[in-house]
C-alpha cells in the first residue's frame, strides 16, 4: 500500500484526530516543500531558483526603483504559471481533511490558492495575498 494511498491517508487522519481529542486548537505551519509535489518549484531547495542566481529583492530595492518594481512584477508573472497550473496533492488533501474534522488552523509559507479542494476554508499565508 502506497504512503499516499486513500487507505493510509484515512488511517493517518484517524490517528491524528485521536491525538487532537484533548486539544482546543492546533496550528499547522507548512513550508514550500509541501507544494513541490504539485509542481511548484522549491525556491531555496536543491536546484531551486535561489541556487541558480535568483536572489530575493529587499523592500528598499522595490520601493526605490521603478526598474526594480518592473523586474519584481515581471518575474512574478512568469512564476505564476506554476501556481496556476498546479493541483492539490495528497498533503493538501490531508490538511483539508484535518481542518474539516479537527481543531486545526493552517498557514502556508507559499500561497497555494488550490489548498482547500473545495475552496471553502480560511487559509493564512505568510508570503501570499492575506
């Protein structure tokens, strides 16, 4: 049986829900690695954009130069294709299930708009649009 099989997923969710029984709330903080299986590149990971020479822009650079802002937004538009074309993976489905059934809140380092397969849940992102 695959680690990502529906049976294993349900078993894992059930075990976690048992653990949640005496908890009033649980925060799940994820990193970008959760979304790499969905085709969203890991910025700082092995072979990621950072290691190919793309360095993050700091606030002062963005604010002080129209050329830098154009560069920032241009790169964002190119990168958005990966987000737009991606689909939820088993990790996202697992978190959505935990959120529906337990005292769970979720925050993402990246901002996968597809996280909640039915798009009915509130999500907090630290690099996203919230």
